[in-house]
C-alpha cells in the first residue's frame, strides 16, 4: 500500500523510533504521543482493522502486547496503561492500517479515554441485542 504511512514505515521509507521488529510485527513510538512511551504495535501485513486480522496473527499479537507492556512498565514505572485499538473513522481511526496503542498513564494526567454514559437504553433493546449476539 503505497499511500499507507505505516506500510512506508515498515518499508523504512520514512523513519520511526522502533522498539521491536520481527518477521510479522513492528513496535514503534507514536509520532504524536499522549506522553513518553506512547507505543504502537502494527502487523507488517497491511490490514485495515480488527475484522481483517486472522486468528494466527492475533495469537502472535497478544503476547507482543504483553511483552511490550512489561517493558514499558519497567522503563517508565507508569501508574496505569490503556491498550486500545480504533477501528473505523467513527471510532477515531486515522491510519487505516491496523495497530494497537499502548498508552502509559499517570495519576492526574489529562489523557482522556472516557465516554459519556448512555442512560436511556431500554431493557428490551438490550435483551434483543443479547439474543442477537450471544454465542
Ligand atoms: P489511530 O487514530 O488511527 O488509532 O492512530 C494513529 C496513530 O498514528 C496516531 O496516534 C498518530 O499520532 C500516529 N501517527 C500518525 N502518523 C504517524 C507517523 O508518521 N509515524 C508514527 N510513528 N506515528 C504516526
Ligand atoms: Zn499499511
């Protein structure tokens, strides 16, 4: 994908601060971070979002998230960590090459990953939703 910024980073056409690289994944610092240590984990295969991720990739991604989280904790001693992953513009995705964010958090920092609580959901619609989705 010539116009994908992360594919270009993977191909080393543009620079990034790389924390880890293996055959399938790259772990880099976010260029516009929430704070020190804001990290992105991306598969080298260009896939847009979580729905395109295959099971084998997820099996490799999960331990990489854990390993990276441990190393960030050792290096920074953060108070907390958000692991998040945006899918689609409505969810705040701006780079359409799947990636997970690891966002170190400190008490009192002003990073905001909260949402307003929706108070007007009806019990019936929740029940119907559960019926539809339960597996
Ligand atoms: P999204 O909003 O898609 O979940 O996250 C995309 C992230 O990529 C943003 O946090 C943004 O700061 C980061 N980003 C955008 N362009 C670049 C870049 O050229 N290099 C790096 N390292 N990060 C980038
Ligand atoms: Zn890409």
